[in-house]
């Protein structure tokens, strides 16, 4: 289960970010400050170590039944902008996980 949490804080932008546009500098500082942050009440911040690798087999035949349940829930059937087929979305999801893990 996921929750959206709104936080308020004061961010001190470090001097090495001063040359960047303000919005970009603040965004980079927020990521640096809260990445891997954990609070007992709100849980963990963005965690870079795992992207579903323990939950997915990374094999369509093994993951098909589980993935199709998610696809059925979230896929758009709107005529003007339908979602791609489940197998195509699964391949894109696995590519995303692989790329994220390779970038760590």
C-alpha cells in the first residue's frame, strides 16, 4: 500500500549547486537530502537498492498471471488512448527495472 505524504521543510542549497537554475538546484538538493531517508511515522524515502527484483521472476511465463492482474487494474481501455498489451507493458517494466539497477 502506498500513501502520499505532504511534507514541509526548509532546504539549504549547498554552494556547489549555486550555478544551477534555482528550481533545478532545489530539486537536486531535495533528492540528496531525502534519498534513503527513513522516518518511523512516514516510512522510507526513495530507496535506490531494489526495484522489485525480489518480487518478480523476470520471466513472462512465471510472472504473467500476477502481472496481468496489475495490467487489468491500471490499463486504459479508452478508445482514443488504449494501453499497450500486457506482454509489451511487462517488457517495458522489466527494462525499467534493469536500467534503474544498472544506474546504481
